């Protein structure tokens, strides 16, 4: 996912569809990958993040918010991205890379207002 984000920001070709071939489409984080491939929606990713295990759910909701925010930012929806990055920054476990990444994205978005 990180390579894909960097590639899109650098106007480089995507390699995500090739990398996704080895991914089990029935398991997390496939919905996030499919969001970036354009084969699923934000709502479907949010629904897929739900889990009976509260710890697992917290992590998946964190990731869903962060990556949906990235897609929103890429499509020019800055306010939606800001809202979702705020959720990710507030709710992501400290051990998840998405937590500091959301903090950085928030700082950049707020500085460019």
C-alpha cells in the first residue's frame, strides 16, 4: 500500500494489481487493496473492517480510515480526508504505522489551509 501511495503521488505507474494477485481476497487487508484498485467502495471497506474481536476491529477500522482518507486526498476531497485522518490519528493503536502517518498528513493538510 505504501508503494502505491508513493507511486500515485509521484505520477508513477501502479504495480498494485500485480502485487494483489497473491492476496487472499476474503481476508483483511484485501478490501483496502481493492479500494485502491477501484474495485470496491469506501463503504465496503468500512463494512469489511468490522470484526467480532474488538482488538482486531480497532486495528482494521484504523487502517480503513487511514487508507480511505488517502484515497479521498488523492481524489481532491481534502475535507473528507482531513476528517478521516483525524479519526485515524485519534483511534489508531500507537503501534500501527498509520497513527504517525495520519499525524503527518494532518499537519500537512492544516498547514496548507
